[in-house]
């Protein structure tokens, strides 16, 4: 939704859609029909003399079927200036509360807020079970001051699989798992899974005793060089072991 001299302009990208109609969310009243200005599914329409943003939905026609959906881009960005400043400074103590995928409610609509820190990426899209893994459908918003990409996706739910599709600074298309995901697929699959923030575990006397220096502990160690890959995308350590 954008303010212009003629009124409020609504734009949406819906590949493979035939028609798109804007309806008022509260009353269900039809406001206007959007014009398809690009064969790839870019629809645009102006509401004359309208100067105030309002809650709306999109009635999308796919062939002989119609569907009413929420427009992710009508929801305002949710990351605040303090969070962006702390992330930029590198002093955010709990970045997992800001980045990643968080199930929440915005303007009375439930969904998932996705955020990724990728300051050098040219474009980042969220892909997953909710959009046929199609990077054209949900490009994310970029916050220049922090390098964070963000998008609230209505109707996305817990348990759905997702990844970030991005174009890096060299123009390469890449598909990345979420480094701040709370859950993911079991190997060899690598998609992240929308999950709730784990509950805080209460500090009991038993836990406090278990953390003393006189209690047994487990130490995990990894040699990062063993996970390097060659040009054929094979692990170098595995190749050496086969020689």
C-alpha cells in the first residue's frame, strides 16, 4: 500500500493469478479490482481520493477458483530502532529473540515473523510449505541501518518447513537454512521448522548443584576444517579417508 497524488495505490505480485480484487477486511466490501501490468503476475490499482491506509484483504482468482488472502505487505515492520541499533553494534545479548522465525499475532491476524541478518545480499525471500517453495512470492523487506531482512507472513503456522532464498553480492542464487531456527529437519534433509521459543527452565537447587565444578560434564569438540568442501561439494575429510 503506497500513498500517491491520485490516492492510495495497492501493488501485489501473485504469479499465476488471473484476477485480484481488493476487499475491505471488516465489511468484506469490494473496493477495487487491480490491473495486471506484467505477465509475471504484478497487479496494481489505485483507490481514488483515498488518503488513509486501511485493513484490506485480497480476493485472488486462480483459474476457476477464488481465494481470500491477507497481503503480507500491508503489515508494518516489527523490528524497532533499539533492536536494529544493538544488532548493528554487535551488542544484542539475545539475538535469537529478534532473528529467526517467531509465531505471533499482528493486527488480529496470526502468522510468523521471519527475520534474517544478511547485509550484503541483493534479495532475500522466504520460501517453504506455505508458498510452494517459490522465491518470487514473498520477497522480504530490507532494513538498511541494520542489514536485517524482515517479513510477517499471515497464516503461516507452527511446524511448517522453510528456508531463506537469497541472491548474494555476486549474483548467485542460494538456499539457506535459518541459523536461529529452534527446530529443523533430521539429516540428510536441511530445512528449518517453525517452532515456538523454548520455555525458560527454572533454576532449581538440583540444577544449581549439577553446575558445580565437582560434577561430571560433557565436552563437545568439532574441527571446523573437517567440514570444508571441495569444488564438487564433497567433504574434504571424507575424501582423505578414502585415499
